[in-house]
């Protein structure tokens, strides 16, 4: 949630920097000096329709207003991300990430079936288009939608720090890899080659799993450190 006390103090600071009284600021925004006083004391928050005008008046960004401080250019992206996480909420961000992973699951299923029937004699068609092409096209579209949401939804660092969720996703991905490896294993006649193949596959799977979990843990630690730092700033 937005800290109204901090925002109010920031509004007062900006007003004083421009040498305006509360009445003068109110006249510029079309509100009373009492409304400005309530903002500055943290008893109320400016109406959403006034945010743009208020920011233009003080020559600040909305992110700076909501965070209650001036933001250096190198910190702008991080601060904006923090505000988005606060406004949207961690629970909803977790739901976003689950939705993204479900899209990934659909992509794997559609693509797997499409590639699976590629070399078979199955010739199902919808109209004049082979079903394998339809499945692969659907997988590509689903992947594009997943990538778009993952790139544009806020809180990526937080979303990729949910360790239990990363474990589930990586376990499923590795299960798919292992399943394909078992199919390939039966095509190897030499026992030594089979053992080597299994060992290499197992090592790769373990490395991938470890890398994803380490990345998630690192993101979690960075997120918690930043969250604690932000908490100390507001105290």
C-alpha cells in the first residue's frame, strides 16, 4: 500500500521548494487549502484525477509521488517495480506467474503431440490442413503469449523468486526430458553407451534443476533485502 504519511510529507516538501502556500497550490489544482493540508498531514490522498496535474505542477513523475521521494535515474526502474508490487500485491503476482507457467505447459503439450506424430502415418486433418501443423502453430502462438506476459507483467524478479513454484516447473520440464531420454535409450544397443547416455542425461538434469533453484533463491534473497531496506526507509 502507498504510505500516505510519506507522500504527504513529500507534497509539502515540493510545495515549499516552489515557495507556494497551501492556498496557492490548491488554486493551481482547483482544490481548497484544507484539501492540501489533509494531503500533507497524511489524512487523505489526492484524487486519482489530480495525480497527473499534481506531478506536472511539481515537475515530478507519478512513481516519485507514490514513493514519496525523488528517484535517481538509475533507481527509477527498481522503484517503479517496487511500487507495482505494492499496488498489485504479492499474491496476485504469484497468480500471474502460475498462469504463465500453465501457458508453458500447454505449449509443451501441444508441441510434444505435434512433433510426436510428425514421423508417424497419422494423417488427421482439419479441412485440408494436417493436424500436426495446427498443433505446432498453436504451440507457437501459446509460447508467444506466454513470452509476452512474462516480459510485460510487473514484478518479474519477485515472480521468479518463488522457489516451490520453480521446483514444480523444473521437475515437470525435466520429467519431459527424462521421458524422451527413455525413448531414446531403447534405441541404443550397446550397454556401455546406454549407461553413459543415462549418466550424461542425469547430470544435465541435475545441473538444470540446481541452476534454476539457485537462481530462484538468489532472487528471493535480493527481493527480501530490498524489501527490508524499503521498510527501514519508511520507519
